[in-house]
C-alpha cells in the first residue's frame, strides 16, 4: 500500500507543477529527488547522482548542446539569417512559395522564441494581401518546426542519440518521413488555400537559389558532414566547432561576437537538465519502477502501440518541448524501446517521437505557438482548427509509414 501512496504523491506533485506551469528543469528535478528518496537507499541515490552527472555520455551531451546553441547564436551574430531574409525579399517568385521559407530557415537554427524572428519577415511578405491573422500565424508556427524529427541542432535529437546510442544518420533514416509529411500537410492544407490571395510580387529577379545556398553554406556543410560520416555526439561536436571556426574566419567576426555567442550558448538551465535527465533514468531503472510499468502495460488490454504513442503525446502537450517528452517518457518505456542491451527497437522509438511531436505541435504551452498567436493577433481556437487536417495527416500517415519502413 505504501508504494502506491508514494507514486500517488509523485504524480500529484507532477500534476501540480504542470498546472502551475513550473519550468521543466524544476519539475524534472523535483520528480527525480522524490523518486530517489521514496524508492532507493542512500547509496543508490548517490550512485545515481554520480553516474548521471559524470558519465562520459552525459558530459558529451552537455558539451554538444553548449556547442550547438553557441553555433546557432554565432550564425545570428554573423547576420546570416538577416541576409537570407533580404535575399528572399528581393525575389519575384510567388509569395505562396516563399511564405513558408522564412520560418523553415529560422527552424534550422533552434532558438528560444524563434517564431518572433520569422514573424516580421512573413508579415512583410503578406502585407496588403487578404490573409487572415490565423493563416499567417499557423504558417509561421507549422513550418518553423518541420525539422524537429531529424535536425541534429535540436536538443531532443541530441538526447535521442545519447539515450539509444544512435548516430545522426540513423535518426534521420528512421524519422525523415515525419518531416516530409509535415511539409506535405503544410503545403496541402495551409498554403494552397491561400495561393489565390498571393499573386506574384514585384521583385529584383527569380528565386535566388544559388545566392540563398551561398549564404546558408554552414547548414549545407553540416548536413553533408552528418550524412556522409554518420557518427555520435562527440563527432558532431567536433564538426560544429570546425564549421564555427570557418564561419568566424570567413565572416571576419570580432572576438566580442564570438564570446557573445558562446555566452548565449551557455544556458545553465538547459545544460543542467542533461545530468538530471540521466539521474532520473538511473532512478527509474534501479527503483523497480521500470519493471512495474512494464508489468502494468503488458498485463492490460491496451495496445502497446497506443501506449507508446500516448505517453509522449501527453508529456508533449503538457510542456510543449521535445526535450521534455523524450526525457520523461523514454525512461518509463525503456523496456519496450530497448528490450535487450544494445538492441534498439527503432519502430517504437519513432512511434514515441511521432506521439511527442504531435503533442508539442498542439500544446497550448508551446512558446512558438503562443508568440505567433500574439504577434499576428490571432485566435488560438482558429489556429487549432487550421492545424487539424495537417496534424491528422501527420499522425495517420506517420503511423502507417512507420509500420511499413521500420517494423
């Protein structure tokens, strides 16, 4: 009876902190401490803290996330995003085609509140056009998150690499179709209905693909590096450092700007979250909770596919963050994701990501969604209505393709 009371208290704390919109860092820290105190002896609590904080895998991920966020900040300091937007604005290509390019480019450089970077560009392109605020807001939000399932600059993908010992290439090979479905659904349900309201604009020339690629060469180099030589977090860290050095030299960036980028990358709350995630994982594995969850799931009548989709979906909805649904759902479902040491069930890892990805897209806690709503003065309810069709395509087709490609 007492273990059930302890679990009830942990769940109650989680629900309370979620309702109160406490930061993910504080929520996961609280759950981890309660789990350790309630279910583990002091020796195991200390062992979990030591291994979760100082293992090679944890330190590699902390380093990689610092370098990744710094790289994004460096690109911003070098005004690459600004230059890319100017190139696009000078094009006479159809705005119906260019409209999603702004948020898609910004989405390649994950940053807090990035939706506010692409929103003014999109607004300028759509000015004097008969486009509802909700249509502009949903395009800005949806196309900004196309790359979430595959792009190695997202902390969630980095965390998946660390959890399952996968390379960037392996994650891409298993999840690329989620990005393709997001693009297809966005074009079919969000862009084409607006095409009649977006006649070709007057500009300086046709779509400047070569100029745009020339400005975004760090991204192209990164893609080539991770696809041609698939490897783990340490390789990706080295690759990002090399590209950052080349970028700084070619852009002739001042040391002050380089220092600012590194300082912006050193987000203590984000970096400290990584050891807490791995301490939480250790506590789940050594407290017997993992086996208890496995017994409950296998003993119930719920289809396993539905469970593995729904658990991350709920965490994604609650927090609106990829790193949140991965850090919380993976330890709880690890018995099914990694049934044997060294054997990763990529069908289930992709299904888990699909559930969490859908959850964050529809989360009322998602910062980019709220910022897009506020900037364009749109109705959140109408934004959700517009996302229903592409969201349904993503979930239904994503599940079927995962069965065909990964099962």
